C-alpha cells in the first residue's frame, strides 16, 4: 500500500494568498434614521459559498422604549439572534444551534426591527469563511 504526502498548502502555516475566515463588524446607529416595526437593515452582503461560523450583536448604547431587534437573513429573520429588547446594553446571545450556516446562494445578514421603534446604537458582527473553489498559484507537490 502506498502512502502519499501532499506538501504545499497548509503544510507549513497559513498561506497569505488563500481565502480564510474573516470577522465583519458594522455599527448601526438607529438615532441617525427613523425605523419602525418590520423594517430591515441589510448589514452584510454575503456571496454564494459563504459559511457563517458565528453572528451576533452588541448594544453599545441602550435605547428607550419597547423596541426589539432580531438578527437573521432573508429567509429567517431571527436565525442568529432572537428578538431582544434594545434597552439593555451589552452582547446579545447568539443562537449557537443555528451555526455554522452555509449560504449556497447570495444573501444578506439583516438586523430586523421586530417590534416598535428603536433608537439604540448596535455593533453587528459575523465570522465568515469563504468556501468557494479558489484556484491559486501555490506549488503543491505530491510524493509517495
């Protein structure tokens, strides 16, 4: 039985020119524009072939009133974070059971105003990995 060894990609650290995991973050300041229940803010655009490893949000400045926010996508508005009141500052609990989530088609990660008007300042984050077939010019050697 022959044993083959692949030397190249990943054999001596991380290659700088290959796709990798990335952390996206975007601050959404609801004091800068008016929203109401049902409004959607498309925070991140994701191309087809993206794996979301984690997603959530942190309320930087608590809002007043009874408004709630959910984090999801076009097919499930609270895929990553259920509706949470905007009145409590701090990190909101991501739904770990929903991750990782693979997007075969392009989509967006959305912050949805679930109930009432919101006026908080929110840091939305996600960790993504590009799972597309990306060719590179690294030299790979196969030996037996």
